[in-house]
């Protein structure tokens, strides 16, 4: 069964991050990108929202706060995560990823 894996951009990963095909990686970041082969797909940056009792969805104004990736096929790749705000350059975290069947 695929897993939903939460990673804070402040987390450090020593060595590679090991995922299985179908896993979804949720990162607390304002942006990101995949570097290398297409084993990992960037679904996009998102802004969180909550559903109210009347069915409306409330979201804060501002930068995205979550980036999602999905492991599509076995292989090795890298990803970059960007954290921060508009008042200074973003912090960049690079993570090597190995995806298994």
C-alpha cells in the first residue's frame, strides 16, 4: 500500500530518502523541483485550506506552504525544496531519492 510521507523542510536527511512506487511525499515548503530522471513527479505547490461547516473552503493569503511529489517508477533522482518567505532569499534543501518497486 502506498504511503503519505510528511517531510518538514527543516528536516535533514543523511544519505538518500527511500520511497516505494506510489508513495506521496508531502513537504512543508514554498516550492520545489525534481532534478534528474522522471521517477519522481512534482504535483505542485499548494496552499492549505479547511472546510467550514457551511461547506466553504478557507485558505490563507500568501505563498504556498506545501509541495507534493509522487513516486511514479523505480529509479534514482534528486529533489530541491525551497523554504522561506518574501523578505529574504529561500533556503534550499537538496535530497537524493531512491525509489523501489
